[in-house]
C-alpha cells in the first residue's frame, strides 16, 4: 500500500471513530448541520474550485474528511478561510458548515472565516430557503445566526451588509443591527 493511501486510511479511520459530542451547545443548529452532511462541496473542494484552471492543488494541500460537523477543526477553517463563495451552488454545504463556524467563532471571535461565511449565507439565502421549509430547520438556521451575532459583542458590522439575514435576527442586539444597517443604506 502506498504511503498516501495508508495516510488516507488512517485519517478516515480516525474521523469515522470520532463520536458525536455530548451535550453540544445549540443542539438544533448541530442537527441542521448534520442533516446536510457530508457536504456536497467541502472546504478543500471549494479551494480547488477557487483556483480552477490555475490551481493544480498547490493551495489545497490540507487533507480533510468532513463527514460530520464535529469533524471540522479550527485549523481547517483557518487554512480554507475564504472559500465559502465557491459553495454557493450547493447551499447544503453552507448549512453543513453553520455549526462548525459558529462553534469555532464562539471559542475564538477572531476566526477570519466567519465574516465571509455570513456574506455567502446572505448571497445564497434564496437558494437556502427551500432547504429551510420545515419550521425546525428555519428556527435552527435563525438560532445559528443569532448565536454568531451574540458572540460578536459590539462588532456587528458583518451583519450590516447581509440584508437577507437581518430579518432573522432576534434578541437584544438585533434592533441595533437593523438601525445601523439602515444608516449604511
């Protein structure tokens, strides 16, 4: 067996044996992400789409196996931080990454991937709506957005440029975001 195949076999074995976290924060958001996994386009595939015609894989060297949302690591999100726009053709991929992005953002609000992720959710909102027909899915999506909003603290600027997402925001910060977004227009 080649070294590459052996590494892949070991990585896939580790990923498949990783158990679901017990008592996760925002279990409805996790359930929504699980429902859309594994993603049709993962972070590495999106990176390859980004460089279509130019990138022969030299920028997508980090191997990943995202079968479940808890398989996504902070390192994966840092390495492939600006590729979410290349998932817009497969909106289920964006829903898959909602939980990992929100969770890692809660752990460290300096996560660079979060802003681009929000913009892509906003751009793809019309394509996402059919996937959110069930009331619990729509509620979980809104919960994930509010989770990110509440972690942001006073820096809500990324939401100002997301007019499709603003109506889904609730809570103490939502009205401030709406007022500021109106000033920007």
